[in-house]
C-alpha cells in the first residue's frame, strides 16, 4: 500500500541555482540496453510554492523539460507534490550523462528563478487552518524518528520560505517498488504520469473541483481495470484502498465515511455506467472506444502491467517479507528501522499487481493535486458502484467522449478547453476543509 515518507534536512534557500557542492542524489540503475553512455544521477529540486502548482508545471516545468529532452540533456523526469515544511513541488530530472548534469542544473535553476520572480505565490502558510492541518499530518507521520530535523523552536513543523527552491538528495523507494528493477520501472512510469497530468492541466478545466474529481475517477477506473480484470477482486481492492486511508489517519476526520455515503447516490448511475464501459473496453482490447485521453492512459497502463509481469517472472522484483508503516511515497531518505525486514523476490503476479497498483495510482492523484481525502472518497464510490452492477447502456456510452461526463479532451484538439467544460460533475465528498490542503 502507499507509504507516507519525508525529506532529508537542508538549509533554507532563496531562488537561484543550487550550489555545485550540493549533495548528489542517489544514482539510479541505468535502463538495460540504453547504450554505452551511463545516465547521470537524478537531480531533485524542491520548489516551495504555496499556490496551485498548475502555472508552474504548465508555464515553467513543461517547456524546461521539453527543451532539455529535445537537446538530449535528460533521459528522465517526473514530479510530485508534498507538504513537509510547506507545500512544494518536487521536480526530478535525470541528466543523460554525468557531464550533462551541470548544464541541466543551471537551466533548471534559471527557469525556476525566472518563474518565481514573475509569478510568485502570494499565500503564506504561517497561520490559520493549513498550518494546523500540516502540523496534524506531521504529528501523525513523524511521531518519533527524524522529527527533530523538521521541527522549529516552537516544537512544531518548521516552514521553508515561500517562493524558494533548493536541491535535495533523492533516495528511491526500493522497498516500495520492488528493488532496483522496480524503481527503474516506476521512474519510467512516473515520467508518463507526469506528462499526462501536465497536459491535462494545460488542456482541461481541472481548476474546477468537479472536473478534477471526474478526471481522477476515470484515470483510477482505467488503471485499476488494466491491473485487476476480475470484478470481485477489483471491488475488494477498492474497498481495501479506502479502508487503508481511513486507518492511516485515525481520529482526525481527514477521511470521511457518513458524508461519502450521503453523496454516493447522486453520482452512482452515471459513474457506474462509465466504469462498466471502461472495464469492457479494456477487457475486450477495444481501446478505440475510449476518448484519446483515456485511451493513451489505458495503453500505457497495459504496457506497464506487461513489464511488471516480465520482471516478476524473472524474479527481479524484491519486496520486504512484511510491510512497514503507512507513509506517503516522496522518494526521500528516512532513518532505516533497526528491525527492517529482509527482502525476497515476489514472483506471484496476482500478488505483485495490487501491491504496485496502490502507489502508482496514488502518485498520479498526487500529481493531479487530488487530496488523500478526495482519493479515499473516489475509491469508496468506485467500489460501491462496481458492486451495484449491472448498469445499463454501458456499451453505447463509450462512443461519445462526453457521454456520462468523460472528459472529451485531446491535447491536439483546438476545442479541448471548451469541450472539457462538459466533463463529469462528480459531487464533492468533503465535510471539512481538510480536503483543500
């Protein structure tokens, strides 16, 4: 299941390129058959920006990554959102070679400096609800170990200055993703997921919560259907996914239950038809029945599943013999428990797929800026509608990209921005402001 993890400490930074002497990120395994040139170590930049990350991703990160890729300076990239020491984007760039790293670092520093100067975030997380919310998360996820590295003199989580960035170490989550081979696959997938989300921010009305939740729900439908084809098993998985988040935040009210049930009836028929249609298209291989936004995602998820099966069959996926505490995946080092379990190869594909589906699905929602509360809400309603089949009209609804609210957006469609305004209206499952954090 998804884990909640944290970063290494670093001095506060002002906007500007990180110093050349900054700690080097952990080097990842080079893809097999990628050629004689060994890629450089990942560069991890934390950009503290207390506002929607959408403009940064669309106007700064997207063109930066495009130029670096076109010029052959990077071979990989991805991003995540995180809250520790204040809301920020964690941007990872992999230089094509060690020699390319200084130029990648310089270009990224210049791009981020210019963006933060031209479009600074105006909100300061130094008081009020969000600070209290982040401190509640801090207390849950850092009850003991590593706590002091992120704590201020007042005993609460310290905050980095807004509109700043710094380079931090990158420590891949080998235990979560199945060892070096699993991490390499995850990083390949994260690049696709990051590109998908950035393009969605550019072409869709994701600033509308109903559209955001509708898009997230459909991406979850597709990925889950590609990984788990059996209906009962998929329903059990979604129920367990909701229960996991409910257990992860006990006594906080972050994850709802009664209010989820109250909102469920409003959306169940349309969402159920859509889920049935998606599952049918995936099961029959007729992905052309899906709009291109979901079709491309389905094609990627099926390829991802095939790669997982190949790695598992070779015994290349290594997992701990027992699972550790619930921590969110941030790709940063944390103190290793003295009783850390040993790892073993997991070759049973039916056990591997749900184990990897959880962090994969969660991190796509993270990139969309969907909160954990919203994610739990969506897994709850998707599990419910799956159990309440049959839903009529499923086979016909896939023909129209906007039927039942499928976002009918293509990155190359000039009318995309108008079309996605007709996307699914998924009712809001919130009962408290926690979901906005």
